[in-house]
């Protein structure tokens, strides 16, 4: 039997095995050979929470910290995965040999390994590495099965990261929250995570650098030069003896103005005139991060919006390939599909048919490089012809940019002549050097597809390059600096983050790591990944983490900028540098390089607990005084008139009625604490109750929306008595399905 990571890989395996498989409930089976192919929907198991393992952790208490991870880590099956897990379990029981077809990366390895361990499997397991669903590629991979034991170390590495992240988050979130609640009397929860907190740190530091910037001025001198009828602008190159700052920029206004006056009208001589013919290939197809950056710049879409839109394009419309890829390359075998993909694009969006017909499907460019394909290939259109009118505007927008970057791979190279000029302006025998760079397009090639795409850095002319023809100029040509200008510039503070720039920085956070050795470890981690240069998080997780930072009130939008809130800055100021900088990820990466098996995972977790979590928690405990309830009652309970008492709960101080344990006439009324006094709780937003009743408790049902782990949205009826009543019902034609 074969266990794939996702349904589309399972289908590709069936095709590569010769087809003829019958679609069963949760798996495919060959009617003659008996082979079965089943699939997961991402991780089918999740780590149990501490309070599911020990009742004492249900109440937040500093005395129970630090929480020690239970090893081996207990797991549970999420409710929406139970049916498929049961299918896989039954197939494993029947199988003689199992083929692990998880994605060829750490998480893909763990995803199937953890299931097999959960089932206590003892049958032989082989491993197939599939990073491209093209039939020829899958067939080649299936012909090269290897023992799964050769790859288990990758899964153990992912296991250590999962357990470590859970322990890091639970312990530090509780410890810092309880510490601050005791100091301030608030009930705030401060969320801390290995990846989330350094991302917040990037934004807080950038905001403060921007706010603390002190304005200063610097000066440049430009000369309008004329040589043999050719007029262009050149830039003065300051001398070592000129008044300059650390960046080599002129700092004296009078000096700059006097020099400009001196240079005006003087003779000039070209020292070097060099023209080079250059060619540029088209931008590569998108990976998830690049697509999120482009969608933010061009359409203002948030990262999680891009995830949802592309998920719909892939699963609902079948118009694009796997949308969470971190790769921008395609396998060599995918070159055989070019004609079909171009035809599908033209058939889906008529306005692109002309661009497709002008493409050369026989042109095999740099994008086809199997050696650079990681766990997945680039995001490209499929060979499915879609109904354009059935797509939403957002789906259309993303399909167009994905299709455009694919089409561009089959256009000619962009070609241009670049001329660099170095010249002297001579004053009383003293030479003052100027430089100029200019470009002349000789063949637009793929750039024809980007003509109206303003603001696209990949196709824009560099700031220091002029669009003028200097090819006729020669070394030793004589001319004149007709007019020289002294230009004043104001130093600019570091720009506030935008979604585009923040996503870009997350791929290269190594530059913010304080220890050069650790920075190198982060960079080495990504040395085989296009577009990643020492990043934190993954393309698939970053969007969810950023979304959480917004939803929890740590980040906010300010126009097109992303800024930290007062709450975000307050959290940042609570923490040590080892938590708010990305160094922790580098330390983990270094330690995880040595993980080969389960015992190495235990050693890693023990070291993490002893060197990071326990010292941090114990330092907070040393300065912690547990809040105690007031001995004297406050004003009467507004519900029953009995006394209200201040109490300490999971989220800090609150007030509860003294009648809560009265067996004859109990009162469970609670109020918030504000400056040591009870205040009413904020009313919950009104619920849109349906006409239908819960069969378990009798309360009204609410029509709710959910999203499966596979990214599909669905409707269901949930009880309005939640969380006391957790009953829910499937929605069928607008009514609850009770049976």
C-alpha cells in the first residue's frame, strides 16, 4: 500500500502505476493487483495539550511551571481526521509492505512516520521521494524505492521542532502572562512563540528606528554634460579630501555649491567609455512567498488571503499546481507539458491567448532544472481549462499573474546595451571625476508582458541607470560640463514595514542575528532554497503567524504600512533578547543537525528545557508574588445581593459571588477586576440564532462556517450553549442533519 501526503499525489501515483484503480472511500484500489493508495490531509495527528495529560494544567499557576514535555509525545486525532485515519489504519493492517509517499522534506517525513508509530506498525516500510506529479517523474521515483529507515532522521528532526515549539510557547506564554497579571492586576495573556515573537521584534525595532531618526542632510553634485551632440547627466564622485560622512556623501552645503559653480562650463574628458551587450532571463515562476509579496504590492492582499485564494484555485477550480511551494523551478520532465499548459491558459482567459500564441513552447529555459526542485516545484497553471466567469475577481487576479510568469519563460531574453562612462571635469589642471550609466533596449523579449506593471522591482530600470544612448562616445572624447548642480538630500529613516517588505525580510532574518556564527548556520540551512537566505518560519506558516499577530492586537495596519501597537511594544519590552531575536531558531538548527533518532530528540528537548525554558521561567518565579483574594467582601452581588470576593483565575484577577457553592441557592455571577474593584463583564456580541433546536440541550443552533485542514470551507450548525454543550450537526440544504 502507498500512503501519500495529499490526494493529488495519491492520484499521481495511481496514474504512474498504470491506472485502472477504483476510487473507494478514502483510498484507491487496483481490482486485479490489489494495490491500495491512500492519502493524508496534512498532519493527521496533533500533539496533546498539557491539560489533556494532567488536570492540574487546566488552571494557570506559576507553581506548575515549567511544564515538562511528556516523551514520547502523546498525540490525538482531530475530529475532522478520524474517518481518514481509520481508513489508513485498516489498510496498514491488511498490507504486506507500506510505501511512505510523504513530501520529501522534514514535515513530510514526520507526517507518515508518526501515523505508522501511532498504529504500532511492524511491517516493512519503503520510501518514495516525489516532488513533481508529472507521470514520468512519479514513475522514475517509484522505480527507486529505498528503505524508509534512511530518511527517518528527517522526521525526528521535525518531531523535535514540534515538541520544542509547543513547550516553548506554553511555558513562556503562561510564565510571562502570570508574572504581568500579578504586577498589574490585568487579565491579559501575552503570547510568545519561537517564530512569532522574533517577527514581532522585527516590526517593533523598525518602528523605533523610524521614530528615533534624526534628520540630517547630504549633498550630491550632478553635471549636465555634452559630448559630440550627446547630452547626459553624470554624477560627481567625491574625493578622499572632500567633507564626507561614513557613507562617502558630501556633508557641507557651501562646499557642494561652490564646487558646482566651479565645475560649470568647464572642459571634460572621457576616461573610460565601455558598452556591454547584456541579456536577462524572465523572472522565475512564483513560490508562495513571492506570490504573497506580489499580491500585496499589486492588489493589497494579505498573506492568508493569498493562501485561501490559491487554495480555491487549486482545489475548487483545479487551475494551479500545489500552492504552498517554496520553490521557483520546474523539473526537466515538465517541459513536455508546456504546450498543454499554454493551451489551457489561452482557453481559460481569452485576453492571454495572444500572449500564449507568441510564446515558443520549444524554448527550454533556466526554469527547467530538476536539481533545484525541492519538495515541490514552482506554482504554475495546470492543463485544466477553466470557466473564467466562475472565478472571483481575486481568483482572476492571482491566476493572471501566475500565468504571466509562466508564459514569460517561453519568450525571448530581454536584451540591452549598457554603457558606462567615467569622465574628468578639469579646473585649472585639477581633475574632478564623474560617472554615468545608461541603457538602450535592443530586444524587449519577455518584458513585453510587463509593460504596464509599474512598481515591479524585477522589471524596473535601476535608479542609477539612465535611459539614454551613450554608445557613440569613445575614450578620450572631449566635451563640456555645461551646468553642474548641487543637490540637497534629506536622510530618510528606515522605512516602516509593508506586507511586501516584511515577507521579504522573513526570508533573510539571518542578517538580524547578533552572533555571526549563528547567522551563518541560518544561511547554510537555506543554501539549496531559491529566495531563502537564512529565513524564519516557512512560506506556509508565516501567513498564519502574521495573521495571529494582527488578531491578538500586537500588529496593526497604518495606511499601507505594518506597525506594532502599544500592546506589541509592551510585550517586546518584557522579553529578553534571546526570545525577541531570531537567534533561538539558529541555535535549534545547529542542535538539530545532530538528530538521527528518537533518543536524540529527547536529548534536544532536555537541553532546551534546561538552558532556555527553565532558567527563563525560574527567573520570573523568583520575582513573582501570587495574587491573593481580598479578605473583605466588596459591594453586593448585583444578581443575588450576597458578597462578591476577588479571586485569582487563569487569566488574572476577577470577582465571584460568594454564593457559588450554596447548594440550596447557588449563584455563579462573575465580574471583571479593574483597579481592585468589580466591574461588569463586557457583553458578548449578539448571536444569530436559528430556528432549530439542539437535540442534546434544547438551546438554539447557530449556523457557523468552518475550514477543513485541507483548506475547504464548509457550513455546520453549532449549539449556542457552547462551550458547555459542544454538540454540532452537518448542514444540508440550510437545515441541520440530526441523524
